[in-house]
C-alpha cells in the first residue's frame, strides 16, 4: 500500500471529500454539481499547500476531524476558525504546516462558523465519479462521508507551499445578507409576501445541511393554490415549501422540484451561507435582473 495516504482517526460529525464539484450533463438523472460549499476557503487551503486549483480537500462540519499521514505532508486548514494541533502541539490555522509521518493532525471544533477545509499537498486522490471526487449527500455519488479507520489516498505534490505564516480570511457572518434576483415564480406569492421576503429578517435553521439552508421566520403566503409540475432547480434557488419558509439550495440540491422558487441568490453570496451557524440572522435583499 502506498505511503501517500491519510488514516482517519476521528471522522467528526460530517467530514466529506470535496473538490470544485461540477458533474455536467447529468442533471436530468438527478445528479447535482456538489463540491465545497465555501469555495473560497477550499481554494485558499489548496493554494497554501501548493495544489492545483480544484484539488480535493476535506470539508469538516462543526467538530473537525483528526488524521494521521503515512508520510511527511504539508497541510493547511481554512474556513471556520478552529484550533489545529500536531501531536497535541498548537500549529497555525490559515497557514501551511508540515506534519511528519505518523503524527496526529487534529482539526478541532469550529470556534465560529460551520465548515473547515483541510488541504493536503497532492490533494485527496479518491477515484473521480462522473468527473468529480466530491461526496454528494443527495445522490450518494462519490466517496462516503469519512468514518474512523478509513484510509484516503493522496496525490503527488505538484507545487511548493505558500511562503506565508497566516493568510487573511473573512470572518463567518454575524448577519447573512443574501442578494437575490426575484423570480421566476414570485408571481405565485401575494405582493405582501414578496415585500415580507425582502424586508423582514429570518434566521438560519438547525435543519440546514449541504442540500439547503433552511430558515425560520415569517411565513410567505401563496397567491395561488396547487403545485407546479417539476422544473429544473439551480444553485442558489430560494424554494418555498408548504410551510412558507424559504430554503436556499446549496451544492447538493435536487436538480428538479415542484415548489415555487421566489428568487435566486447571487453566487458570490453563497460561501458565507456555508459558514452561517444556526440562529444567524438572514436578510434577503432584492437586486435588479441583469
């Protein structure tokens, strides 16, 4: 067995392999794009260790993970701020760190935010499925979420790590502001509901996951009854299920749906949604169509 590998000691609540996603041409089969929810953080982790853009990383959820490399590796942790240690010794978060073979690298619980990204020189080299190494929780494609005792192969290093101590990163949002373009089904809601949607505050629900950010707050009243025939869904679509509370579709979203979409979130605002802890205030701000 190759020594270019990571042994999983503590898998954490939900740790998955993620790259940039993109499984084009399969949406009609129910396969979404998947990929890292906080792409800028995943990209930073890769840059810090000298990986090519889009190399696969580990995405942790809330309580981190612990791994033991079988050879010397350079790693970096980005995204949600957390304590990082090597054999119990504190090391940099947000900077390149050399981890000796056999040492225990522990990515601790998030101090703030939700998801941390562990980049390893060479990238996580699990086999691609339909062009991506990402775990897709909705369709089940890609490698399963990490389990204790699993072994993950690593690719060969392709570059040198960054010469920085700590790279600046945005803080997780105290308030999540999501710019939206109204439509295509805003006409399914009363004018008052549309005004409520773009003027009142919501909160991130604890039921949120990689499929969608669920909200708690004012109920949006329908202007017409019934359901739509299933139609295509896109990343950032804000669907309103029968309970009347908006759901923002994230990377593992279904590719079709029958509940009306009141608006679509600008792609640039979605990484912050990946780091919004339950209870975070959410505001939807309408912007003009291009």
